[in-house]
C-alpha cells in the first residue's frame, strides 16, 4: 500500500558491515526504542501510540487531543549493500495530518521530527557498526591458571 505524506525526508548512512550482519543486528535489537524514549521525554506518552509493521516499518500516531485531529509519522528502515563489505542504512520519515489543522501542526513541528530522525539514523548506523565490529573480533578461549594459595 502506497501512503501519501504532507512532508517526508530520507537519511542515508554508510555502515562498515556487510548487509547480513547489519540485518542480524536490526533483527536482534529494538531499533526504535531510543527514539521512542526521546519522544517520551518530550511528553508525548499520553498522546502517542507506537506500532510496528514487522518489515522494518514503524508508525507513531500523535493525538492532539479533543477534536483537534492527529498526525501519523511513519519510519521505514532499509539496508542495501554498497560494495566492499559496506551497507547503506536508509531511514525514511513521512508524516501527514488527519485534517487541515492537523496538517498545519505537522508542518510546524516537522523540523523537530526531522532533527530527531536524522540523529536517530546516525545513532542506528553507529550502533550497527559497533555491533558488527564486536562480532568480527575473535573471542579468545578462556585460560585457566593455577594459583598457589600458600599452604
């Protein structure tokens, strides 16, 4: 299903990891948790509903209260190989309002959401790269050493 948005932005970051490793990291973490925590710190908890579509897509419904409508913000994450064992992380953010007044609110708050999304995309890229680096680091087998107790 193709959605239309009042406004959208795309952020791309290159990760020093192959696509399979990057996919594994995204599958074993909650890639939107830190963003949800930041939005919660802004006081959106009682007015927001998060959902995931299971295919690296996440949505936030932001209710404005009363009969003031709501906004829908959709994040879509994608990983594509770029060559030489590197991967591009693409984060797309789109938003729309439920009515003309809600659209105005979305447009007025867009710079804030865009900044949050850009920072979140950079953080995700760093996290995936760090996890991948740790996964490639060989783990030495534990060594047992005899210690004299002086008896």
